[in-house]
């Protein structure tokens, strides 16, 4: 069995297919010898929103996206989904602190993954949450089709909407656990999602307000400043 201890210049093709959960982990940047950042998908299940992060994070740090697989059974609960993704992450990173980042739904899920990892005795390094509110159901439905691109075919759009609908139902039934550590909560102007995290964090909530929490030319250097 392949054991991935050195992430330097790692490519997904370097791993034996029997050792790697291909469907959920997608490379954004694989080169580098620092501990990677795992970016958790938003409601729709895709990781396109993180594509520009690499330009603003140290070149020596790999970046992976955690996405909804194209096929397979859907998780029956938010906790089950977090556990599934935790399994996939530890198959890629076998030692050192795990860095997690998520936008909106992805932030709530990143927090749940962090809680799951800690329950297994795995250290979480940084937990960065972008426009993520843990106490309300996060819906992106109004702008969902706009985020899919102008040329997406109708059948694909329906599939993505089904994923979003399923994820929305999961989060409505989710009560966050307690994360032991500090988090970085970035909110877009006009919101204050960071304040809602205090009951679910045993540590410091570092809150930042920016014009747009998805603009990585602004947020990327902030993320980088917390990574170690």
C-alpha cells in the first residue's frame, strides 16, 4: 500500500488507485512540501470557487478541493458526510496538521470535518470559514444557475441542483459540535457570520470583514498569514 508521507511534487496519478479515493479529492495544486490546504465544496458540490486561491498562497503548499463525487450514494446525514470526507483527507495527508477552508455551506462542513478529525486524535491546523453561518440553513439557490457557467447543459444543471437540494436538507438537520481551537471567520460587507460561531468553538474566533469573502486577491493573503 502506498503511504503518502512526503507531499513534495505529489500528483494524484502517483497514487495506486486502490489506495486513493478519486471521486471526492480534486487537485488544485499538487506540488510543494508544506502541509496542504483542503477546500470544502459549497452547497452545489463543485470546487470552482477556489480555483484562484493558489495564486495567493505559498507556492510550496499543495491545495486540494473536496467535491461531491459524480456518482454514488448520497450521505444520509451531515455527520456521515463529514466522516466520509475526513476519511478521504487522511488518505492524502498521513501526518501533520490538517488545514481546512470552506465557503458558506462548505465552511459549516469544514467545521464538522474538523470536529470529526479531532475526535480521531488528528490535529487541525487552521480552520478558515468564509461567509459561513452555523445556525441557519445556507441556500445559494437564487444564484445557483449563474454559478454553473453559461454553457452548461440542462441535464448537468439538474444534477447539480439535485446535489444542492440534498445538501440543503442535510444542513437543516445539522447541529454543529464543538471545535477545540481557533478559527478564522471572514464575512462579506453587510454580514457578520463570524459572531454565530462562538457557541461552537472552544478557542478564539478571529473575525474579518471584507468587501467580498470569495475574492481571493483579498482573502488569499489573509489565509496565507494563518497557515504554518
